[in-house]
C-alpha cells in the first residue's frame, strides 16, 4: 500500500513561484523558529532568528496527512482571500454611507 503524499494533503500550501510548483509549505503546525548566522552581519556574534513553515516537496509524506476537501478553508488561495476581503470592505462602505447621510440630516438643537 502506498502512503499518501503532501501533494494531496489539506495542510500543504503550494508554492506558486515559477519553477517551485512541486514544493509548498506544510501548515499543519505554527511556523518554526530557525536560528542562523550570517558572515558580514552587523554583529556576527549574535545569531539571527526567523520563523517559517516547513518547506516540503509534493512527493514527500508524513504521519500527519489528511485528505484535502474542496470546501476546506486551507485550500483557499491568496486570490480567494483577497476577493473575500474586498467584498467585506464594500459591504461595510455600503452600510456606512446611509448611516452618514442619516446623521448629517439630523437637526441639532442648540441651547444658549
């Protein structure tokens, strides 16, 4: 029996850069912290830190595999998320304009 691979796992976020399509990030757990040192860094005696998700090839596999479903939020790409944000902004603006007009039309009584 063959083990399922990362290419069909729900936690894999594919890399969309040209030439990197076979790879992707595993989003099963939060990003991991990596320590690195750079020669010529401002202070080479101090290590640098960065965090990232593990970068996996699509033909790899692990014990955390879960099949991807079309309705799974993990399968949304950045374009889908951007469209959702734009739609939410338009909805907020469309509600704010009538509210602003209502407030502007209210009479304020000034008492001396």
